[in-house]
């Protein structure tokens, strides 16, 4: 359930300004849970480059999580696999720390799962989570993902080797189409 009074919409991240993106992305607590490709500090140039890459189709399918006011609160992406993995997509997401614990990430995952199923015909979503990221694990579980295993010593972050937890969601269990809040 959404805890706050606002609901979120997913729309192309290209609707967001670089300033709005930098405002939520320039944060160590966000960056330490993401791949090193996500810069810290996150400059305005980084935001401009990211949006250009999205525009050129280099970043998969990338949505902004928007409030009704148009305020950007987070980002969620789908990166479809290739070849035999073409019905599967990795999901990546973050919410600006200013907006944590209001249910936005959970709702975004539910919306994107629905969209992935009905719009893209995908069969599976997955995410890998650093072993210390309990908030992300909780969010994935609330959105229906199951822990499929632990990838031992699979990542290095801040010079420390760590495990990643693999979460998967097999799509097709929902017959409720709610893509109205997911525009692309
Ligand atoms: C993980 C993240 C996306 C969650 O976003 P959010 O909008 O705050 O998530 P929600 O509000 O939907 O749910 C948060 C849940 O995590 C729980 N939580 C928060 N901090 C926690 C912690 N340290 N340990 C355990 N659970 C925690 C909350 O209590 C809530 O669960 P509840 O509804 O059962 O109380 C956000 O913290 C974030 O962007 N983190 C940095 C980037 C990141 O980790 N991305 C995911 C990479 S796999």
C-alpha cells in the first residue's frame, strides 16, 4: 500500500530536468547501494549525460517516478536481456533520500512489473542487491519478488568484496492491467 497521500506516476525520465535528476541523485546514501557507474558526487553534467544516453536508447527503458505535482522522486529502469534471456529484464531503481519510506519504490516496482508484462510481454524481472541493503530487499519482497539465492563474493563496492542477493519475479500472476499510471 502507498503510505503517503500522494500516488506516483511512471513516465519517461526524459520528462525530468537535469536539475531535478541531480537533486535526487547527488547523495552518498543512494550511490553506495548502486553500481559504480552511478557517480558520486552526481553533477549536473552527469545528469545531462545520463539523459542524453537515455535519449539515444543506450540505457534500456527508464522511467521517472513522478508525483501528481510533476515533482521527480525517483528513477526505475528495465534492461531487457538478449538471446535466450530476451523475455527477462533487470530492474534498477532509486528514490531520492528526501522521499524515502513513503512507499514510492514499492509502488514503482508494482507498476513497472505490470507494464513489463502487458506492454512488453516480458516473463521475468530480476534485481541484484548488495548484502547490506535491507531496505531494497524489503521493497522487492513487498512488490512480490522472491529471493532466489545469494551470489557469494560477486561484487566489490568501496574496496570491499560482498555478496549480492538475487531477487526474481515471474510475471503473469496478475490479470489486473494498471498501465494507466505508467506512460511511455
Ligand atoms: C531502497 C529504496 C529504493 C527504497 O525506496 P522507498 O521509496 O523508501 O521504499 P518504500 O517506502 O516503498 O519501502 C521501504 C521499506 O524498507 C523498510 N526499510 C527502510 N530502511 C530499512 C532498513 N535499514 N532495514 C530494513 N528495512 C528498511 C521500510 O520500513 C519499508 O518497509 P515497510 O513498509 O515494511 O515498513 C531507497 O532506499 C533507495 O533509493 N536506496 C538507495 C538506492 C537503492 O538501494 N536502490 C536499489 C538497489 S538494488
